[in-house]
C-alpha cells in the first residue's frame, strides 16, 4: 500500500468536495472547508515524511504531490471567491499577478524541459503556511487584512524564486530549495537537500 500516494489522492479528491460543498451550501460550508483544509495540509506534510522514510520519494511522486498542492489551493481560492467575492475583488490585481506568475512558472518549465515545475522550494513552503493563515481568516472570519496581505506578498516573492529556479537549472530536477541552489547546480556544485524542505 502506497500511503504517500493515497494522501496525495486525498487532496485531489478534496478539490471537487470543496467546490460542491461551497456551491450547494454557500457560507454554511465555510467551517467544513476549514476542517478539510487543515486535514489536507496535514496530509501534505506527512506524505513527504512517510515517502522518504520508506525510500519511495520518486520524481513521479513529487510531481504528483506538486500538482495536487496547486489544485488544492486553487480550488480553495475559487471557493473563497464564491463566498466572499468583494474581498477578492478588492485585491484582484494582486491575485491576477500571482495567477499569471503561476502560469509563467509552468510555461517556462514546459518550454525548457518538457515537463511542469516541481521545485518544492523553501519560499513556496512559507507561502503555503501564509495561505493557511489567509484562508483561515477569510473562511473563518470573513476577513482579509494582514494575513491576506502577507500571503500576497509571499506569493509574489516565492513565484519570482520559482521562475528563477526554472531559468537557472541546467536540467529538470525536483526539490530545489531556492534560486541560489539552482545557481549552484548550474555551476556544477552539490548541496544537501534538507528533509524539512522536501515535505
């Protein structure tokens, strides 16, 4: 039984569940979304830990994990827009900028390497935590404020880092902690990937 893969599939299954609950229940779905969001985050942390302990942390598994994360957070963003459209519209330029940069990450990677990006970079991890705080504030308290602003700021910075990683890498590789580490790869230098950065 491949437990990490099951945990990844759990997050993928949550995507239509998020959308269906929000569509049919409206704001009544918000508490359920919050609970499922935290369960999804726990699964995201554990799948990498378990995969490494069992020596099954393959490139294919990491790619699947990366795509599941993207769908997971994107679906939560769509649900939040359905529930609180004004909060999102007030910050639409920043949201559009992040979506455009996400698309750029994929397009540049596909153009250069023929496959999607899968960096699992440190700043992306920090952005994920900021998204957790932002969606907690949005869905739990109908409030954007500081958590949302921090998520937007970290989102922009982390996407710049991912784009630089993709440009600097000489060949496609998963689990690159930062643009600096991609530059090291370009120079033929090695580095140790820390377990906490590869969850």
